[in-house]
C-alpha cells in the first residue's frame, strides 16, 4: 500500500511540475500566439496633401468619408442613441435591432463627414476614415495635375512628381477579430498615427487656366487643327501661370512638355537676338527682298509678303524668310548653334514634370550647307511648347533665362508653416 501511495504522490508531483512548466515557462509565449491569432494589424491611410492654385483655389484635395462601427455595450442610452444613429445612417428599425444583438456592428457606408458629425460625441460609435482623392474641376489643367493609380500613389502629372511630398506616411492600428476570424469585435487601437502629406501651392492661376483652355478650344474649332497648346509664363519669375493642351479627339495629354514641333517663324527672333547681341547688324542695315523669291545653295526661299528691301526689324515684322536668312549668314555656325542652345533648345527645361522631351538641336558638325538658313527660319530643329515659352521669357527678361517652375510654395499640412517658397532661379544670361 505504501508503494501505491508513493506512486500516486510521484504522479501528482509530475503533473504539478508539468502544469508549472506550462504556466511559467511557456504560458507567455502561448498567450502571445493566441492573441496573434485573434488580432490583425491594419494600415491607416495618411491624408494626401492638397494641390491648389497660386490663390488657394483647390485643384486636388483629399476628402474623408467614413465607415461606422457600433459597440452596443458601450452605448449610454441604447434607445436614444439608437434613434440618432439610425437616423444619421439611414438604418431601419430591424437593422438596428440586429446590430444591438452583436458585440460589434459594422456599417461600411461610406458616410460623409456631415452625416457622421452628430455621432462623434456618442460613446460606443467608432468612425473609420476612408480617404478619397477629389478634383473639384477635372477639366482644369488635368494633364498637368495628373491622377492617382489604383495603389493610391501618383501615377501621372504632378501627382506623380510630387508624390513624396503629398503622400505623407501611413500609420498602423491593431483590431480584434471574432473567434471565427471573420469580423472585427472592437474598434481599432492605434499604434502609430498617420502623418499627413504636405500641401503644395502651384504657380498656376485657375482663372487664367480657364481663359487659356477656352481660347485653345475656340482656336482648334476655327482652324480645324489636330491639337494645340497654350503656355502662359511670368518672364520675371519663371512661374508658369497656365498650361492648356488639347487634341482633336478631346483628350488632353501633357503635350506642352512631351510633344515636339518645328517652330518655324517663332524661331526668327532668336537669330535676330544673336545678331544684335554680337553687333553683327545695325538698325539701318538693309537687305534685298529679292522680289519674294531667292535661289541660294540649291534651294529656293520664298516670302508671302515680298518687300523691296528690309531691315532686321522689318524681317521680324513681316516674317521674311529671305531677309532673316541673309542676316543670319553674318553669324558663324557655332554662334548660331550656341545661341539656340543657350535659349534652352535641345535640352530638358528641368520643370517639375515626370515626362519631358528635349527636342532636337544638332551640332554644327552635323549640319549641311543649307542648315544655317533653315535654322534661322525655324527649321531643322524641334522644340516643345514649354521650351518656346521659356526662351521668349528670356527675351522679355532682358536676356536672362530663368528656370521654369510649377511650384510656388510647399506648406505644412493644413497649417501656415511654409517649408519652401519659390524664388527666381537664373539659368544663364543668353543675350545682352
């Protein structure tokens, strides 16, 4: 009998020891594993920064809508609170009664901030913000502003270029799931609050933008053109005030940055600027208009408005191909090339846009005999509309080329703190 009793005591001791081992040595680890099986870490979206025009008119904003969670056991007055909740969320009496029987009821909505505002002070009501990007007037500079991708990141335009400023930093929260792991039992516990993105004030003027777009649409209709662009730029600061692009089919790709064309007569002023800056011509110098037709280097150059003789000013005024070709012959190929290059052609402007073409400007080593005359008339090179605006801005700014920009200020989210303010940034002096 003593042997049996001793064996029972030993067995009990072993059981107690094992229980102690489980509780003391492994209890914490198993408790953590059990908790992990009933919790889930979720991402809290950061509010994306606002894009506004130079006067504060919003062009791209993030709006909050809400999912609503109800914890019935937290309600102070289920009857009165239930009436308010049902009214604001549009719930039927049956739906509300079903919600009361659950540990946590979830209504996806989405509900607007106005709809849920009276519920913010009700204990037991838990609001989950959902952030949506909104463009108040989608027609305003839509190709320049761009859009977000399905992942919520900037996919095109300034939304893409400025993504690192606008996006902010996501937060995190932990939520409990029911025993089956299907739904949430309680509101989220925030473990890292989201950090909102910065607000960016653009150089664009919404009113000028609207005027530019209307003028462009009217011009396309009148001229039956395939497409066109309007660029308005402040020559004293380099700030772009308006950018409108439109194609015949109504699409609005950012062609002011991406599409190239031969400038034609738009480029004559740059040959004239070089001639004047290098003092190769005086205001009284004249060349023959050749009766509107001039045969040179195996090609015939013509004018639509023939003149007997022309000064350099006359050549620009009537857009004479013959006169500008004759005057430009006073420049060396290197001088002509350097002038066009210094005005910004054949290179990126450096504007804050994710896609930009450089155009084409060949060095003199690749020219043919007629190239000098062709370049003076605006041929044998290709440019973008933003390059042309930048170059003309230099002429208006007494020969000083400025870096073009679309960003005026970067501000702290929703606050007055200015992180960056644009100041004119000279690139080079082209002519004097």
